[in-house]
């Protein structure tokens, strides 16, 4: 699998998760930008093809961030939310916001790569 030139944003308050995800995706030639908060991401207006966002973060959780993006009229074609815990209410709200994939941490590399391949091809 190789990149199509799409920019992927990774938002997680855990720097190690940001770094490891960025390194993995850069191995497949993706252009990856990392942010340690939703607030930091909202300050950046670059066009993003895919957003990989953690649910549990201070200030704005993943769902709040996507809600704010929608309010601002920012279109991100693919959003993948990652979470350490599964909650049917969170998954239901994610689906209402157009988040097609909620993946459980720790992320298996192949699961993330397969999900990206399916969404970006």
C-alpha cells in the first residue's frame, strides 16, 4: 500500500501514540501531521483527507472536536476515532457525526492500515 498524496492528521494527547502512528504511516509515504490536542488542530486550516482522532483528550474529546469541525464547515472526508474503551453511546454518537470507524487501542498496525486503505482508495 502506498500513499495517494493524501494528508492525514493524527490527534492524540499521548505524544508516543502520535509519534508511532506518524512513523508507521510515513513508512507508507503518507503525509502525516500530528497534534496533541483538538485545539491545536483547529488552529491549523490545512486540507485533510483523513483524521485519526483519540476519543479521550482534555479540552475537546474526539466527538467534541468533530462536532466543532462540522460547525465550522470544515469537511474531512474520512474520520477514524480511536479509544481505549468501547461505549455503545460513544459509538452511536460517532456514527451520527459520520465517523465510520471506531477502533480500539492499542491499535494493531494492520487494522489501521487496512482501514486507511479501504477509506482512501
